[in-house]
C-alpha cells in the first residue's frame, strides 16, 4: 500500500505542482502563520504549547491546560480543528511533491529513495494525531484524559522527526539532483 501511495504522489508531482506547493506554503507561512502564532501566544503566554514543544510529559500538558484558562482552551481546540487541519495539508503538499520531483531527478526510478516522499505524509499523520489527542485533553480539562494524554506526548516528537526529516530530505534531493545533473 505504501508503495502505491508513493507512486501516486510521484506521478502527481510535476515541477509545476511542486512550485505551486512551494508558493502555497510560502503564502500560508507569510499571511496566515503570523496571525495564528500571535493568537496562540495570547492564551499560551509563558506556558508554552504542545505542538511547539518536542518532549513534554502529560503533567506538562495539564499545566498548559490550566494556564490557558477556559477561553484559551476553547481557542486551542478551535485552532486544532481549523488552522491545524489546513497547515499540515499545506506543508505536506509542498514537501511530498517537492521531494517526489527532486528525487525523481536524483535517483533511479526503482530506487527505495523514491519512497522518501512518504516521510511528509507520516509527519502530517502524526501532526493530526497530536492535534486530536491534545485537543481532547484541553477540551476535557480539568478532567483527566488517560491514554490520550500519553499519546499526545508521543505523537509530538514523532511529528517533529518526520516533518524535520522531510526538510532534510528536501535538501538531500536538491544536492543529489544538482550532482546528478552536473
């Protein structure tokens, strides 16, 4: 199944599609991200945010929920099901298509490197899982949400590893494509 998904993404990833993904990513980052960050800062303050952390314990998640207050927790949940549904789609479109396009030029067609385009998809999957589990904890606070509180703390570093890894793969693709062309 992963092979079929990877091949489908590769087939859909022309230079124009990757460029469009880049443009959407840049526009979203410039026009939407700053406002969303400012709104998050308003309720998070010095408490931090689960999705901007790398490691945190369930106890930290509950401290954040307490610090946000009722209005902040409501805003957090709302953001997870609006902005944080859109942003992973935006960065995944860019990363998956750009990696596919670059790796298609850099490596042999049947190389396992062609499946590197799945890495951003895993990042988005863990991002969505993190958002859902952390939002559930925030929505239920002050009640405890066993299992989901632990899952949120596991999904966050996995998200960052796969999203960060995607950007590293993007650089690898640029270097490999330039070297192969030269």
